[in-house]
């Protein structure tokens, strides 16, 4: 025997099980039924993942630039130019 509950009760229970980050975004979006709500949650979660990967990529690029800059400065200090006029 299956348990039946009101559709609004099911949606409320579903929302209460979501992470706050997803719940707050989804509550602002229009949905008509549980299937529609689930799809919205999937979309929001994918957006969050893309944003976090994008931030990691930017941080990684920045670290690479800093490392290259440091290597260049060290090389300039350790290996003086051969174009210096000798007195």
C-alpha cells in the first residue's frame, strides 16, 4: 500500500532537504510541480559547480602568473646580462 500525501507537502519536504545555497536560489524561481522543481535544482547546482570551477581556474592562472614573474625576477638577479659595458 502506497502512502499518499498532498503535492504541496511533497514539494515542501523536498525543499527542506536541499542545501541552503540551492534552496534560497530555487525559492525565488517559478515552478509548477515537483518535476519542474527538481529540474530547477539541477540547473542551479550545475551553475554553482561552474562558478566554483571558474574561480579555481582564475586562482590557478593567477598563481601561474605569479610563479612565472618570480622565476623571471630570480633569473634576472642570478644571471646578469652580457650586454653590460665593461669599464
